[in-house]
C-alpha cells in the first residue's frame, strides 16, 4: 500500500461522496483556525495550533470521524450526544448532513483552549 503523505492524497483515496464530506471538514477547520498547521498524524488529517494538537478528522466506511481531544467533546457533550462516539471522538454518519456550525464551535473552543494553555506557560 502506498504511504499517504498529504491531506489531499488522503481525501482523494476515498470515493467521491466521501471526498466531498472530507473536503467540507477540511474547509471548516481551515476557515475557523486559519493559523493551524495541517499535516498527517495517526494516518489521518491533523491540525496543530501553537505546536499543540487541535483537531483531527478521518473518513470511514459509514461515517466521518472527528477528534477534538477529550476536552473538545466534553464541552459539547449535549450537542454531540445524538451521534455515536467515544471519550475523544464522534462519528458523523455519511447519510446525514455535516453539523457545520457545531464543528466550527468545537474548533473555536479548541483554539481558545490551546491559547489559554499557552498563556499559562
């Protein structure tokens, strides 16, 4: 299997309908956190801000995974409760519309959290 080195390669490795959702996730994150650095980590698109992990996302057979570390999910527990997920992950089904405004709010929350942590040091 060919190693995927970029987010673009990663997205293009999925069927077209999944690509559209992955591009949408990427655009939401880049628009909401324009200073975040985009890379591949743990085999999925990753975003760091001020050198700290911000969020990740991943394509899957039936969903788009979104990983905003545990505190990003804890802060939005009620809104995320309608989706399947774990301590630091949530699954947005491919059959449903992406919750764009919710993802934006979570990314903004993570940016503020990373900034606050950086100021403490």
